[in-house]
C-alpha cells in the first residue's frame, strides 16, 4: 500500500540538475513533498545521516527511509506511485532507457563539465566530445529506438527525458559563459527541437531555475576556478624562483 505523499521529503540544491530530476518526476506524478535546501560545502546532519556513502544531494526520504542517487530515486518513484508512469512497460524498452540514462551520466555530462572546467586545447577537445555524444543522441532520435517520438518517453515526458533534459539547460548556460557553441540547430535539429519542446512543458518551467540566476551562479563558479588556478600557478612560479 502506498504511503501518503506528505511523508515524502527531498534534500537537494537549487542549482543541482540531479535534484531537478527528482523534483520534476514528483511533479509529473502529482505528488506533494517537503523540500530542504542543502549546502554543497556544509551538508546538513540530515544529509550526512541519509547519504553517508556519497554525502551529496539528492536524497529522497519516504516514510522515514532514504533513497539516494537520482536515477535510482526516479525508478523508485515510478515503482511506488504507478499512476502517470515515466518508465516504459516493455522490458526491452526499459533496458534501452536505462542504457541511455547511463550514457548521459557516464559520457555526456562529464564532457560538458570539462567544457566548463578547461581552457584552450583542452576545452576544444571537450567541445568536440560533447558534439560526438550529441550526434549519437541525434541519430537515436532520427533513426534509432526513439524514432518518430515527440519525447524519448513517447507522447509524454519519460525517464530519459528527465535525466537528459534536466542537465541540458546547462549547455545554453555554458555556451554563454564560456563563449562556445554546443548545440547547433543545423547540426542537431531533432535534438534541438526535442529540448525546446521539453523546456516548454509547464512542470519543467516550474522546476528549472531562471536562466539569469543560473548564469550568475555559473559565472561565480568559473571565476572561483580561475582564481584558484591563478593562485596555484603563482605558487609554482614562486617555488621555482626560490629553488633557483
């Protein structure tokens, strides 16, 4: 028997795409939940208690029990509240969905992160890797398992849409902050159209923070990274000068 929705609590962070995944899934299910904002640097005792292994968001508390790791949480939500399913019923399609969710976290997301954290030739290589990954997704939407669908999940947003879409808005943020081109509508027309459609869904609009706030956050993180990099370079140069 399902436990009431008011027993659901989410520990998360406003700028964290993995938190947004869980928030969006709960909204699509029509579930009410309590939300607790967490600090990346100083996690609360509750987060340390409920996710002692990774000590990070998101963590979902349901009936006093904790579930962690966003994709695991999404599958738990779908299996616990079966109305408005986000996973396909067919076992093969479920396997394909899980594969591309893994691809998103294992291949695409790290490449996007490298675009943000690198510069020069390293950044160019990261941009190329993002494009190679997007080509694979474009091919799947055009001619692969998801051909002819409005969303990866079909006519409605599904698990893969949530996993992929709740990180893809960072592509536009990084394009502006880093002055690079990641999504070219001419190179990736089907993926670009899917992303625009995804972003226009009401539940998505209610979940994803305003672009101006994300840009401010990203610029702050980038500036901090540059300051740390410059500080590290100065220390190395000073050490080299002293040894001479």
